[in-house]
């Protein structure tokens, strides 16, 4: 982009201006130090020379060439061909698949450091042909399982390149086991040997204790959801890790679970035997990492799916709540589906080319809605009005509890404000029974008293959850408007 100095040079000086100059626009190339073809076109007729150079520049229109400094800095503006067309079924399907959990990305972004640590440990013991164990922990949705799968593939590729014999590998998800001890049967199947009257665990212990029966190749065993193996006596977990300490074991065992202190709490004997597995922790994703991972998944599509502000809002909200990448992907898919619904319901003149902030806000509200909200919305109308009445009563009186009689009066006032005496509210006995029903569901706390109307009553849930449940409800919106 021409600077002020280069622009001022583009204007002819008074001494060199020809007497025969007419009112035709003046054209002059910018500084010859570059090959750019930026041109200044003056929009006003030639006038007597003036010292107001700024005025001259302000009247000039900058025509930038494709190689101008502005485009080198900001990149080419998106063309119409690069815009996402949500009405195209093929493009919509591609977006949903890219955001689906079942779609495995080619690389795991933001987990290179953790993957390298795991690979280096496996590589070291692979070269020495020694058994080892490792415990990988972290919150749900932090890329543990996916990272381990990438490490396994990398280790198999490395062993081939280095000329080593390819190791045997086994991945076990403990949620699929019918019993905790079945994991030893799964491992024994790799050797294609029978138990010979022994239990699967005893057979494995025998194999790893005898040189003649020990495996010739290294073994990589990945045990996911390891916390399912926790038993009352903790014997299964202990015996599993002890397989790596036997004299002729060539097993590299990697356990995956959410609990950070699983090894300390449930494997104290391993620490006393100085064979406690090292721990690698996967921290929850922060907002920048969530933003980057979603962008990485959508990069191959060739068009923008989300407004930058909407995607950043999603990343911030999920990072603040849990840092769970699975939750972030689910929210993004929900926002895309909301956009799809809007396109079906809206008029043809209204167009959407990206998921907007409003779509993302609705998807996040739906994803992080408290469970108690569904319970409130499933209640009969009269019980919902009771909850609405008690929230209003507490907000006006600044109280935290009231009596059944006072709440009944507030309920009747709320009912009459809407129906204008056209319909009769429930009686006192039925009202008390409904309050008792709300107490049984854990929404209210109902005290004891000789008289029913004197029984103390209080909320056991947050009033903001009740307000959220009734947000957008036409009936309670009318109640609010009538009170105002």
C-alpha cells in the first residue's frame, strides 16, 4: 500500500507542471524501488498548487495490484467460490463428519509433547528388550486414547525402519470386559496357549517366569478405562502391573484412566517394591487449544463454517467448564444443526453462510443445561406454578423459607393474574399434596407442624435453575408481564 510519502511524490510539483495541463486526471507510478503497480488516480481536476499535501492524498483513490503490500499482509479476500453453502447437502454432510467423534484426525493437535514422552519411554525399553509400565491419566476428552493410538502406530513404523522385529500389540477397553479377571484371558490369547489347568493369570506368570516359554518379541499392551479394574481387594490391578516385573517379561503395559492418583491410592504395594509406574498427565484443553483443534478438523474443507467470534465463544465456554474436546465437538455439531433448522424454516430471502454467534449461544445453552431443568419442565403445570411462585416470593421478600399458607396465597395471586378468575385454582389440600410431591422429588424441603398451613417450606435447588427452566415459556412470560 503506498505510503504518505510515496503518495506525495506521485503528485506533480508546481515547477514541473506544464502550462498546457488540462482537467484530465493525473496518473503516475509509485516509487520505482518495487515492481508493484499501485497507481494513484486523482478524483478532482488539476488545481493551483497548494501546501496542503494531506488534502491531495485524501482525494486520491488507491488501486492496488494483486502483489500489493496489503494483500501480502492480510492474504487474498475470500471469493464467492470459497464460501460455504449450507444448503448444499454434500457440504453439510462433510461438515458434520469433520466434527464427529468417530472421525479420526490425521494428527492429534496440541499433544505432541505428551506423545513424544510416551514414545521415548517405549523406544528406550524396546531397544533394551526390557519390560516396563506406564500410567496415562487426565480428564475425559483430553486426547489420551487417540494419542496412544498414534504412539502405537509410530512405534510399529519405527521398528520396521530400524530393522527390529515388529512387536505384538493389544488394545483393551475395560468397559467391554464381563469381569475384571477377563483381562488376563485377553492377554493370554496373544500367545495362543491353553491354561493347562491353571488360571489365565497363573499361566501368564508361568510364561514370563521361564526363559524357555518367554515370548521372543516385545509386546505393547494398552489398557483403556483402567479404573474399571478396581476391585475391593485391588488384586487385579496389582497383578496386572506385576506382570511387567517378572524376570523374562517383555511386556510394555500402558494403562489409561481419568483418576490422577490411581497409582498412589490403589497400587501402594508397587511403590514399596520400587516398581511404581511413571505417570504422564494430560491436562484439560484451554481455549486456544480447543479453537486450534476445531480449526484443524475443518481446514480440509476449504471454506469457513463458523464465525470467528462464535467459535471463540465455544472454546472459552468449554474450556472454562471442563476442557473436554468431545463436548466442544458436540456443541459445534449442535450449532450446525441449528443453522440447518433455521435454513429450513426461514424465508428464501434470508441467507446464512456461517454458523453465527446466536446459533452457538443456543447450542451452548442446550449443552450445559443443568439436569434439574429437565425435571422441572416435566412437572405438571400447577407444580411449575408453585415453583414460580416461591421464587418470586423469595426474591421480593429476601427470605429463604416461608410457610405453606403464605406460599398458597402467592400461588393463588399468580393464578388469578393470568386467568382473571376464569379458571379455579386448586384447593388447599391438593396444594399441600403437590408441595409434598415436589419435596419427594428433591425440589422443596417441607417441614413438620401441627397445622398444614404452618409447615415451613424452602427451596432445595438453585432459583436460577428454575428461572432458566421457565425462560422463553409463554405462560410464565405472561405471568411476568402481568406483574409488571
